[in-house]
């Protein structure tokens, strides 16, 4: 089975917010194995244009940090699965995703670079209509 994953970047880390990332890691996956991995420019910061751009690249999963409800709903309308509020290195998130262990809100930071606590600040996934 083929899939395509996008991870907005801030250096080598997952960008803190989808809207402000200039680059993304684009990953082609075939039978749970990475077949191609490359960095792409995300272009304009307009959320609708970004959603359409990634859908045009046939992205079916977005792994990101923060994301607006509007963008999340736009991705849902395009049948793109969003795993949000993930922090840490993009390649660590990809590894967790490939092993089917990545969950929304995952903190993949080493102990010496602990993530800020989000206790009580998480969002429940909502059905967008």
C-alpha cells in the first residue's frame, strides 16, 4: 500500500505551527517502508493554498505541531489524516509513524530538551462539517 506523509519543518524539527513552516519533509511510503524522502518548499502561508498544495502532491497524512481548526477541517474535507501537536525531531516522528506508535500530542524530545507541558491544554478531535 502506498501513502505520502508531509511533516512541516523548523530546521530538522517539527515546526511549532503548520502555518509558519517554510519547508516540509515529504515522504513516500510503500508497504510500510520509506521509498523516497525529500524536503519541499511549502510556499504561501495561506492555509487554504497550503492544504490544496499538499493534496495536489497526493499527501494523505500530515504530521505537525500546532494547526488551526480551520486548516484541520480543510484537511479532513480532503481526506488527509492529521496527527497534530507533535513535538520533536521530524525523523523521530516518522519512525514512530512507521511503527504505528505516533499519537497526537506526542513529545519526542530527549529528556534534556524536555517539551513544555500541555496538560489540560489538549484539544479533542472534532468532526468538521
